C-alpha cells in the first residue's frame, strides 16, 4: 500500500474538504490527466463510498462529497498504465 503525499504530482484539495474534493495530476506538465483514470473513495471501515471513471481530458476532477460522514478517507487512484496511488483525505 503506497500512501502518496508529496512523492508525485497527484493532489487532492482542499484537504480537509467539506462538500467537494478536487483531484489533479500534471505528470507531463500538460495539465491533463495521463489517460483514463479510475477513482475510488473508501472510508476507514473499508467501504467503497464513491467511484468514478474519467476520460483523461480533464485538468482536474471534481468529486461531490455531500452525504459523507466526517472522518478520514482513502482516495484510490488507478491509472491506465496500472499504477495505483492512495491519498489520505479528511472530511470536515
């Protein structure tokens, strides 16, 4: 399990978040996602509470977090090349 903080260019902001969470990656400097990206958000109980697939043409991804309880979550990012990253995020 790789918990990514500042090792690469993935960012989740704001953190802590309230109603919306944004995900951004600029590995090539182009400002676009590097191919299709799958995103999953898990609570600390291991339950999947959010999932989405994005085409790769977005500069950032907006995740609606309305209805989530306060607490710590793991954001799983699965890229087209098979690389997987985890970011810790906190819901206020």
